[in-house]
C-alpha cells in the first residue's frame, strides 16, 4: 500500500488478489462460508450466522468476534449486501446503510482457475479506529495508513490461506 495521506472520511480501501488453481464454484464454497473465515485470520476469532440464517444470502446477518493487540476485543454484526454465487460475496459491518466497513470477495474465472480478490473499505460510519483518531487528530493520516497496511497484510494472508485450502482439497 502506498502512502496517500488518506483521512477516515475519504473511505480508504485495500484490495489484494491471488490466482487459485480451481474453478470459482470450489473457491466460492470457502469464501462464502463465514464460519471458516477465523481459520484464515488472526483478527477474526469467530463468526456465526444469526437468526434463521444458515448460509449466505442478501439480508442475512452474522456475528463476528474480533481481537487485536492494540484495539482489544469486540463484536460486530455484519449484513450480507451482495451474494451472487459464485461471483461476489459482500457484507457491511454494523449498519448496511451506513457501515463502519464493507468487505467483498470477487471471484473471476481466469486461465483455467479463479482470480480471487478481497476488497475492503473503511467507513463511512465511525468505528473503533475513530476513537484513536479522536485522541490524536493530528495523526489521523498515519493512524489510517497503519490500519490499512494491517488490513492489506491480513487480507494477503487470508487469500493465500484460502488458496492453500482449496488447492490441497483437489
């Protein structure tokens, strides 16, 4: 990620991509199963569907339990906002109309396999990161940059772990 001096209100984004030697449907089975995601993440500790939901569908919600050495532990409710198997799976954190973050997996057939992209955007609603910015407003761009670098690094690890899982299962 390049230093761009972004502020939280800019809605900064991160995106990573990896090629997986498997068809999109096989990759979809992993990326759309939110209960598997903690296996691929250091921050996400648990994810469970809420209410009657048992799988991905627009409008379904899930609870995510998270932990970060500097931010502590917290839970969020996420709302599935896109679910187009086997192409796109996206969710908005906390409020689907005004999320604290939006996350998306995009799967595209490519070269006999799948190009998997993971993308996220901060905001526009305030999040836990906003508390750090409130305490040190003169360091906002640095705070945002450091967190976005953390996201980018974690997302790289996630897609690499998904690739390994999918390709080992073949």
